[in-house]
C-alpha cells in the first residue's frame, strides 16, 4: 500500500469562510480573515481544512445554491484572496478541500435562466423537466416540514422542474454528458487553484437518474470517472462524499477494487455514536462499526460528531431516535425535519466538559479520519432563535472583544452568541488559549496524540470484550504495533477487564496519563474507568515503537 495516502490519517476541520473572521469590517467573514487565522489552525494541529461553499451565490441555503461556479462571492473576497489563502495554508502544510455542489444550481444561475427562457437552448437539458406535475411530486423531500414538494412549476418555461432540495435549487441533469463535462471543468478549475479535493455534496442524488418516471437508478460508474479525472489532473486529490446510505451500498461508492471514492462520511456510525452517548448502550455502535468495516485498503471513512447541518437520526429505529431526542434535544424547537437535532455539540452534551472530551476522544479513535467542526474545539453553543440549521452556524468566538472579535462591524452576517453560558464572554479562543486545562488546549493535545497513533487510520480494528455495554474498547494493529482505546460512556466509574492474548499485550502504556497497566493471570487487565473516562494505551510499551517495520 502506498504510504503517502494523506487522507488515511487526516484531521479535517470544517469551516465556513463567512462566519470565521471578518477582516474588512463589513460583518462577513472573508478569505483574508481566514488566512490570518491559519496560525491558530496550524497550532491546533489540523491537517486539512474543509471549506463550505464560497462561490457566487444568492446564499439562500448558506451558499449551497451557487450561481457561478468559477467566482468567489464578492462578499468573501476575490479569486486572488482565495489563492493567497490556499498558498498560505500550503506553507503551513495544511490542505484545503472545498465543497463541490453540483447536484443542483441556484435558480439564479445563468444556465437555469437560459434553460427556462429558451426551449432550444443547450441548457434546457441541463435540468429536469416535466409537462405536468408528476404523481410522486410530494415525496422524497430532503427538508420535510419546510420544503413542500420536489417539483415546482416555472411560469417562464411553462413546465415543472425537479428539485430534490429547496425550490430555488433546481437539480442538474447528470445524465446529460454536457453537464458531466461542466462538472469536470469545475473540478479542474479549483484543482489548478490549489485545492486537494472535494467534499461532494449530496452524492447519491448526483449519481441518480432523475425525471418524472417513478423508478430511478444510481449510476455508480460515474464515480469512477470522477476519480479518474481527478487523479489525472492531480494525483493526490480526493473526493469525500456526503452519502448517508445503508452499509450494504458502501462498496458501490468506494468501488470493490478501490477505484471509486477515496472517502465517505460515516453517517451510519455517526447516528449510533449519538445513540451511545445518549443511552450509554454501545451495542448498536459496535454493530455499526462491524457493518461498515469493509472498505478497500486505499479508501477511508470520515468520522464526525456534529456538522453544519442538523444531526440526522433518520437511520435509527423509532425508539433509538426518541432516546437521542429525549437526552439531547427534547424540545420540538431543537429538532428539525422530523428526523434530527439542530443543536451544537456543546449544549447537546449539556456543556459537561468531561463528556465533551470523552465524545471527542471517541471520535478521534474511530476507524477512519476525524472531521471536527469550527467552534466545537471551544465547546461553542447555538442560537435556537435562528431558523433551521443556522442556529449552529453563528460566528466563531475569538475573544471578549465586541462581537467576539469576529468583526468590527456592528452588523454581523449572523448574530454572535452573547448571552448565557455559551456567550462569547464565557467561551472564546483567547481565554481558552491561556488556560492549560481548556477544551481548546485539550483538543490540541488529543490531535497531537492522534497523529502519533497512525494505527487508527491504517490498522485493523477489533472490538474487545469488556463485559460492560457502557464501555467501548477497541484494539488497532498495524505493522507490529498496536493500541487499545477504551471509552466509558457512563457518568459512573466502573471496573472492566480486557484480555490481550499476545505476549506484548501484558503491558499497556497509557498515552495520556501516567496510569499504565500490567496484566495479571493470562493477559487480563483490570482497568478502572472514571465517569466518562477514556484511556489510550500503546500495547507492549513504547519500546515497540522502535521496532516499526519498514515493509
Ligand atoms: C447538503 C448540505 C446542506 C445543503 C444541501 C443542499 O446536504 O450539507 O447543507 O443544504 O446539501 O445543497
Ligand atoms: Ca468581510
């Protein structure tokens, strides 16, 4: 296996330029501001930044409605600022991945404007039309409760157009080779400007056939053609797909031979991590880890806790979902689209830092690469007075200066959280930087440790029996090295036993504290887990590191 597959052990930081740092006092974060914060990100230790959409857009869906794929929206800066930013990131060894939103465009995109006006235009067939409203028009909405239909009549065209998401986001017809050529052109453009790959939005919908007919097919072959194009233009570029799918379909996305997507978000595990956090029952999580074990050697999972959207719990059973709602989002107002929770991680875990650390530690030890969300390294909160998912997209809290040091304008693009336990006077980067025991400094330390444990990204994992459904123990083996990580999901201390059969398993060196463990009997370790405790051990002691083989 080629050792330089960087995404096998990346630490990805998700950020939206508009809410990170405003450099010119217009209230909107911009590339210059983001570039100035690169030292902060470098210090935190992240290896890759995933940038939410920043292209020209009416921004009715936080930029996921693009009207020009080749322009930076002027409110964020210029193409020049973008290139300055990627270059400065590169100087610090940080890669930049961007959202590729090509399932749909904004209805303001010139393609759509042409398409609706002129039946003879080549752009007509860029979109998906029907003369009458299809029978299943009121099914398959991604935003139920807010979105009313997936087919809307356009008065100019005199026809209905298909939109999987909001009505201002007409779907592109990806069966049209001209559309595929445009998608390649967009990828090629941003690759030239220094990005390392794409977080591909709404992947299952991109590859689906579309139209008024009731049955649709997924064109997985398209994935291979995207990959080939990418690899030809830039060898180390990747696609990280947003595809919330059932495990039985994973290999269709990765490709049996690893010839399709390099990375996918593991939504299946994500939902069961939250179930485990809510109930301290790890059984469904263990099952999910087994169900998503299979992937080609050159592919990788991206694991995450919260992202910029609602926490989608749609793939849990009714009772499981209710259990997560009960613990983390009991009010209707905290829930969204009949399936998820729209809050930030901090408030979901009631601001309990032991629990936050444990949750993050668990994330960092799942088989794959971790993705963290800006502000979660501080334990930032949400503003439930904002509509839908915007509640968890408030500006980064840098300091106790007015408006959290995010902007010098009095009109920030979204309100800054000021009041209550999550207000910027209480939670901000400046204060946490000075405090050795802050969540920020803890996150920096855990990222450093995660980088020193490549077994997690590269190795094979085994779930160890702890005899306790509230405690997850994982063992990773890679090139004669092994680590064991243990997480106690309960707010109670408990004693567990694990058995490591091999000789070097007699000694477990704790990587985070001085609390090491020596086996008794036949390789049995008795370990006391504090409430919400987490331990990372190197098996056999640090001496084994020196023996790392070079094969
Ligand atoms: C994805 C994005 C979401 C967006 C949607 C439409 O699900 O994560 O934020 O609204 O696609 O582009
Ligand atoms: Ca600005």
